[in-house]
């Protein structure tokens, strides 16, 4: 396996783990990037751009990162709060009056970020075309009764996070969240990161698909716990319904889907840009810092924790970010970030100064933890020892 890129002295274990992912875990194409104190110390890529192709992965190849997009969307709300344009302790209805229907008048903006808003499912799921229509999607979500009293419990808002965050940003700023990210985050940092892929960049994005898990000796296989598997298989469960809020499932290789603005699920990025984004949350990157110190602490302070009513495992969330724990093992107890279902991962660890980004064209059945990403995280930890 030819691996391109470089690692700084001391980070050789990351390269070794990256090579093993291709050798033992069936990786087809991927990239990993690590920053330390705002400086890139790992930048590696290998394999094919498309999961079903032969064209090589290039340095600027980007991929859909699924729910890792949520970490970028959360930054928008937190930055708006820092600028005084959005009050995290205000009811959503102050910005979006229609949302107050059916007992949701006391739902706070912070409940969205902590997955406590109580609307992870839609009684009337949206088609992919409807999901991309912000007016229609917002109206359907506003009319949805909550599954639990907002603020009293938590459960992963797998798809509805798109319209919750997107509509709040639109009401507060007049811009869609993809435009805001482009102007206020990606532009200043020089990121190849989009929520709503421009047609001019489409040629750089690889085809994604389900990764065939190898069965040879030495390969690492993961199986979900029976309760989790049952929840995903049961069409009446909150788990199944949360992920099925867009039905039928969208084709993630469809240019129309990639051009839509769905900040829960369809962000597209390079590994370097995902890591660089997290580096700028915790410190300066070429003179740009996204979070003030107090905002950083809000982002990674535990806000909801315990049995997740959607994911059926114990989860921990700060304001918009998964925190280090059994469901989302990151680098260290103070780490925060967000995985993408079955693959991508972005996070930061302020104490060590590490920011991490991993993207792939092959998705596995896992939701919050992926063995390839976890192997790379362990290698980073070894490099710091």
C-alpha cells in the first residue's frame, strides 16, 4: 500500500496504524490529519478516491462526513451566541414562533445542542427532495409533537438536527447555515469544507458506499449489542424512526443531495480541513481562532448524559459535541468532537493541543465508534506518551 503525505517526528505510530487499516480492515480510500497547537503534525492519504473505483485518492480529495457535520453546525450556534446574535437560554419560539406548537414553547436553544429538544423523529418523514426544502422541512418539524418533555431527557436527533440548527441560524441571521459556514468558518481558515457542495467542487469528491468487512485472520470485526441491533431493526423504535426521518434513505452520491444544506448529515470535507477546523476551536490557526475560551468550555462541559433514548447506549454531550466516553471514545477525558456514522471523525483535545480529522469513502455498520478511526486515535495517544 502506497501511503502519501508525511508525519512529524514522534507521530510514526499514526502512519503505522493508517497502513494497518488498509491491510486488515478493508479500507479502500481514506485520509487522516492531526494538528498539535495549531501546526499540522500528520497528513496522510492513500487508496482510491471512489470506493468502487481505481482513481487514486489525492491530497485534496474530499468526502461526505455524515454526522461529523454536526460539530460544524454546533460551532455556528455557539459563535452566534458569543456574538450576541443568538441566546442559548432563550426559547426557540423567540426566533421561530411556529415551533411553539404542541407543547414545545419551553424548548430552549441549548436543548437542540444537547439533543434534549424531544423531536428526534417525524410522524410524517420527509423525502430527500422535501428534506432539502428548508421552508417545508421547518414547517413539518414545527408541527411535530415532542416525544418527551423538552429538556427532561436526551436522545440523538440524527436527522432533525438539520432543520433545528438550520432554521435557528436562518431566523437569527437571514442566511442559510451553509452560507454562514462558508463565510465565517471555511473562508477565514481556508477550509475545503462545505454544507451544500458547490458544483465547481464536485469533481474532488469521491463516491462513498458500504465497506465490506474482511474476514481474514487478524481483521477486526465489530458487532452491535443485541439491544442496539434490535432497536435499529424495529420500525417502531425511536432509533429506527430517528434515522428514517428522511425516507427513502438519500443517495449520498447524488449531486442533488450533496448540494443540499443538511447540517446533520451531508457536510463534505477533507481530513485536513476537519482537523484544522477543530484546531481553530481550541486555539489560533494562522491567526484565526473560532471560539473564545469561555465558549470552548461551554462546548465541552457535560450537558446531557446517560441512556440515550435513540442510540440505546450511554452517551455524553456538551453543547453540540459528543464527549469522551464509552459510546464515543476520544483521546482523553477533556476531548470533544463528533463522529460520522460508520466512518468519519473529528475532535479536539485542548489539554494536549491535539485536533484530529479522519475521512473515508467506506462506511461500516457502526454508529458512534469506528474501529479504523479508533486505531488512529490510539496511535495518536501512543505518539504523545
